[in-house]
């Protein structure tokens, strides 16, 4: 286990809270699915890895579009909800583990997806290298990641009000430690994915809220809705 702090949180109060209110949280961010899955471009023969799958909503969607979906998450409470909701689906597997170090079989998956579950790795290069190893040579990744908040955004206004009662240390500019906006800087994200062995990385943003990375799938361009992205593992970068 590499991300011990995250594992402790998601198997403690935070995990229990999200598991108890998973339907509410899934409804709050369901619109992100409309950006994630066009970017993933799943086919009926794909085997999918869902990183940070939580209560399994995205894993179940993937299973309905692909041959098989595997969800991995640190949180036991969240995975209990995921398994209960997926009990009637034969083409789903759930794993409790740390995607940064989990011993996935080589070349097991065609696509890796994540809806906001990839910004918290202790060592992102190691994590994405491990995910790349689990992808086939023509594999791809599609994900949603948090962007930097604007000073006048509703979220920032709320955080400033709450800070009077729940003070927190200031985050330095350029801080890339695990946090919702750790991949908000496109240049940093490009660097991380390139070091992990991915190629042809492009960035899209949506109102500075979310960003994604993808590789074009054909000359005329596969352009997912802004706010999600995908990238393809280049065969030449495989080891």
C-alpha cells in the first residue's frame, strides 16, 4: 500500500460518509459521465479498468458498454455499495487495492477510465506507469480531473466562508501534492503522463473546472466533449 493516508481516510469517516450518501454524490456529478464516456469511446469488446471506482456507478456504465469492467478503489465501504449494486451483472469485478502498486496482469485492459479518482496518488508517475503496464499496446485512458478554482467561483466563496470555522494551511502556488487540483496545470500533467510512458497527449478544459488528456484516435480527430479527455498508449513506448 503506497497511499496510506488516502487508504485511512477512505476506510474511515470519509469512506463511510460517501458510502452512506453515494446516491446523492453520484447524482451531483452525473453530468460528468456525459463527458467521460464519449472520451473513452468504449466498444463491445473492450476490457475496462475503472480507477477510483467508488460506489461503482461508472463501472456499471462501462460494463453496459464493454465486454468487462474492473473497478479498483481503496475504500472498503464504497466497494461494499458497489458490489451490492452490481450483484446482477456478471461482467464486473471489484478490487480493493491501490492502483499505484496493485499487481495488475500485463496487457489486461483496453481502456482505463476515472471520474475524479486519479488526482490523489502519492507518486503519480509510478501510478500511471503501473496503469500503463496493465493496458494493451493500443490502450487508452479517459478521465475527469479537477481544475483550479477561480477566486470568484461559487466553490471558492464557500471555502472562504468555511475557513473562518475550519482553518487549513495555505497551499503554495504550484503545489502538486495529492489534492483535487493536482493535475490542473496542463504542462505538469503532460510531464507526468510522458514520464509514465504515454504519448501524443492533448489537453482540454471546461471553464477551468476540469481538464483531461487524450490522444487523437484518427486524422479527422476524435473530440470528446470539453471537460474530459483520453490518451492512447503509444506502442513504441511499451517496454
